[in-house]
């Protein structure tokens, strides 16, 4: 859980410094994979009833929002790259 949830922002920082649109898409793809892994961890925590429900639900919601944001960034970058 710590590895996947801390890897996403670190990889996002890498994506912001991407050397090309293709590199930006690739690095954000890694961010997306780490966020999806974190989502699975949150669901597992729910399944075993670990932690405070309210906090766990909030964290899962935040993770879902971040997944949507990064997926949209990737989609838009691909569209922009393909329109050139």
C-alpha cells in the first residue's frame, strides 16, 4: 500500500518533466497503474474491515478521482499528439 500510493506522486513529478509527448504519456501511464494498484489495496482493506470506515472511504474516493484525472490527461495528450 505504501509503495503504490507513494509511487504515484513521485512518478507524476517525473511526468511533469517529460522530454516528449510520448514520454509524458508513458510516465502518466505508470502513474495510472500505481493508482489502480492503490485502489485495489483500499478495496482489500475494506474487505478485511481494516481501519476507520470514513477515512478509508474518503481515501478510495480520492484515489478514484485521481485515476479519472490521470486517465483524462493521457487521453488528451494522445489526441493532441495524434492531431499534429
